[in-house]
C-alpha cells in the first residue's frame, strides 16, 4: 500500500487526544473522517483539525472507501453498537478499552470479529511502551527470579474538582469510573508483564466526592469509582496490587514495581526503568538510545507516549496487509480484563474475595 492509511474515528474524546496525534505522527496515516454525537460537535472539534469528513452518522465512516481503519473511541456504553459497525465493515478496527461495560458485552463484540480477516485491536497501548517491553522480557528471562509481588499505581487529577461538568464518565451505566477506565489498563499490564492470568481478586472503590456540584449547579450523587484499588493473585504465585485515582492533588504519577527473588525492577515517569540488587548500585535497564528516543517523542502522558509506538506498528501492519500485531491486545484480552473487573465490582460491593476462572478458551475471538 503506497498511499496513506485512511483512518476514521468514532468519538471525540481519547480518539482526538491520543489516537489522532499518534497516527498523524507516523507520517503514513490520514484522518479522513470523524463521527460525533451531533453534526455541530463534529464540525466544532474536527474542523480546526482539517478532517474532511465530519458527520453525526458513524456509518458514513464505515462505508467510505477512503478509510482502511476504524477507531472506536466513543463512550463505553456505545461500544457494542459502534464495534459491530466497525468490525463488520470490512475494515481494520481499533476498539478503545474497555471494549464493553462488562464481559458479556465483550463476548458479544468478540462474536462480531470472528472470520472478518481484518485486524481487531484493543487499546492497551502500554504493551508498546519500550520500558514495559524490557521489563516483560527481563521477567521472562528469569533475571530477577520468580516475581512474588507486582505493584502498578497511577495518580491523575481529571476528576479532582467536584464542580467539573457532569459527563458520561460519572454514570455507572455508561462509564464505570476508574475501575473500567484505568483498571482495565492495569489488569492488562499485569497480564502482559507476568504472561499469566488472575486467579482471585479483592477490590475497593470510592467515589471520593460522593456528591458533586457540576458547574456549581444542583448537587448530584456520584456512584462510580474515582479511586480503585485491588489485590489479585496470579499464577506463580504472584501477589499483584493495582491502585488508581482520578482525584489526586499532586503531580501525575505512574509507577510499576516488580519484586523478584533475585532482584527488583522499578519504573516511574521521571527516572525510567531500573534494576536493583542487594549490594549493588541501581542500574538503568534500558539503553541510552531507547531512553533518548522515548524522551524525543515528548509524551504528554505515558498513554500518549506509548501509543506513538503502537501507531507505528499499526500503520506498518496495515501497509503490509497483516491481520495480527504480535504484542497487541486482542478482543480475547479485552474480555479477560472485563472478567477480572466484573469480579472486582462484586468484591468492592460485597467485601468478598472473588475467585476468577477457571479460564475457558476464547480462541475463536
């Protein structure tokens, strides 16, 4: 394929914040179309970006012959509808995580992808972050021995202000809070790093601001998690602790710590990835070249930075006619994450520790 890869984006949130600039950065993709909830919204946000096809009808993207790749980045409760259109359009598709509100929706979406002969990617871009790829390989090689404890922690301030405008993210039937928004990233990253599956989970959730006053208007009860914390057991055995807040007051934070029998690996946004052993100075686990390349990309967040690497892989594989990217999360991975997060919802509501599995085959997806 000599021409630019044609892209259509359904949704005006993360699709425009992260996916559009990441794909444009490759120099090999053209954003042909954008679909929003209304025509005026599409024109308001897509016009300044120079997108030629702006519409309230997402089917126009799925039917446009200039478009090779459909991005579904709409609100969570619309993913089934939009994924069906994208996956049955004959085009490659990217489904923003979580792929649905729950695992049942995930399995429904998986059925749409069977036999299409096209890529069906899930938006877990942290798998393409160079630091986490190195961490995964070091764990697999036995460099730090058996990993007995893994910690993944994230702090953001997107929902810190209790007067922030009310959006679908605060609706438990539409968004699911950070349990779905960030918990899905963390569960997938743990699965990716450990190459295994969770066996049990104990979770806690907190809206932080139980009552919000959007735009200073009438008070509204908030029932979704703006703080989510869970302890999981993985095969190994490995204890995994994940925590995420969208109501922090400090600087953004993303940390990963893997404690092994023979050493520890630590990652944070400012220092990068380091290997620690008793009696030795910490040593950088990635080369200067890799470190320099990552910083050169000037990521606004770990998610946008990671997606630039994913975007490179996406356009390469579409140009080659491939239908699979080796490290990319599949719909099966998306379903696995939702099964874990469904169990987390039960645990957080009842105070129970929930068993997960036994895992059945989802290879058809």
